[in-house]
C-alpha cells in the first residue's frame, strides 16, 4: 500500500544550485558593465535558460519570441538568443556572458542568477512567490536587477488535488511525481500536498524523477503499487516530457493531473493552472523592454489572473471514467 512520506529529508534529495558555480559558468559577465559588454558584442545576447528539453518546448520558444517581437526585437536581426536546455538536470548552467538572463518557467535558475549577479538584468517566470524567494523586494517595486511574472503554480496544489478527487472520487492512493532537482517547486509541493491529501482522505507516495529514464522507472513502480491516481508536480522538464507522461499514464491506466494544459492536450486526464505560453510571451516582452533600456527595478512583477481547468474526455473514456456533467460545465475546456 502506498504510504505518506515521513520526512522531507528522506523524501527528496535536492541538488542545490550554488552561487559560485553560477558565477564561474557565467564567467566575468556577472560583473561587466553594460557599456563594456556592448563594445565586445555586435548584438546584445539574451541567455535563455530553461529546465526542459528543446524537443518538447517549441510552442514556448515561439511565445517567447512573440514577446520579443512585441518590443521590436527580432532574433538574428537586432539580438542573439542563446538557448540552454537543462533537461531536468537543474545543476547544469550555461557558460556565456550575456546582456539579459531570461528564465521562463525556471525558478531555480532565477534564484541562481539572482545569487550570482546584481548587475545583469534577469527576466523570470516562476510559479512561486518571488518576494518569499528573495528575488524582488516587492511585487510593485522589485528594487533590484530581477523582475518577471508569477503564475501561482505552487499555490494551486490543494485546488488541483481537490479537482482530481472530484473527477476520480474513489482515488485514495495517490502517487506524487516531483523533480528533486527543481528545489523550490519540489519543496512547495512536499509542503502543501500532505495536508491537502488528508483533507480529502487520501494517502500519498512521493516519486522522484529528473530524467526520462527516471520517469520510466517511476511509472514502472505502478505495476507493483497500483496507485489510484497520479499528481504531477509543476515542473518545466515534466512539461517538455508531456507525451512520455501521457503515454505511460495510459499504459498503466492511471488518471493523471498536472498544472499545465499542455500535458492534458497530450493525453493527460486533467489540468488546472495558468496559461504557460502566455508566461513565456510576457518574459519575452520584459526581456525586450530591458534591452530597450528599462530597469528591472522599475518593472512591477506581473501576476497571472486567469486559471484554466481542462479535462480530456477522450482520455477519461480510455480509463473507463465517467466525467460528471457538473465538472464538464465547470471546466474551461473539455477535449473531446
């Protein structure tokens, strides 16, 4: 039987991004004045750092470029974007001197960048409170070299688990998949989900995955454990592996909930969260504004106010689930 974890230390082994590692990988760029960098580089360079993989992130790159275009910036014409895909291994960091650091969907990267430099501007997109994380002094007045958008992914853990319970009321044993390398999001999930599970009378088991192979291994345990449902923690790497997750959930006949609709579009059962593509677009807009001279300290942190509840009715049929009409009416979209 699945058992709730007893200790956060036992549940997850975190790989923390270290300030000195980030500084060494960025090189002297962390301390370069903007004027000096401009003399070295024919075009400004944006360091785009993301925890996912390139092959699963094309729509988000498109959204980021759209945001840049809205501010008059075209990649390859008046700026260079260097993309760094960490593929779930968040301790890997890029080695390049850049004009702006963009970290959409990568909280750990935003934290590492903030710890490493007080001069290079940072445009972030995160699911946690940036004030609590020390990224900004306040939402209205960031007051430093970082700003961006908060999409509230961590705050929605209890809501998402409750919707899963409404959709699959007989689900008592729930597996929770987290990426231990994504420290802030994993910690937030492990902090909030035990209480949320107790409120609906569920038991949980924490499963860790930071690579595609580890995702396969986590699902392989389902053959033995037979959980009633799967709760996928918010994580950019998981989003980039959405086809793998959806395929495995179908193979093991496990109802799966996630924080982003992209996983539901790929075949997951349901999702509840904010518009991830719009977050990437907004990070692109802020990156472009910074390149035009805006200071992060003067750009307020934006907060996503739109939440989407999406149900994949086709997946529900495959899993033998009947979706109540009340939930279908509540959903923002029902995928036939």
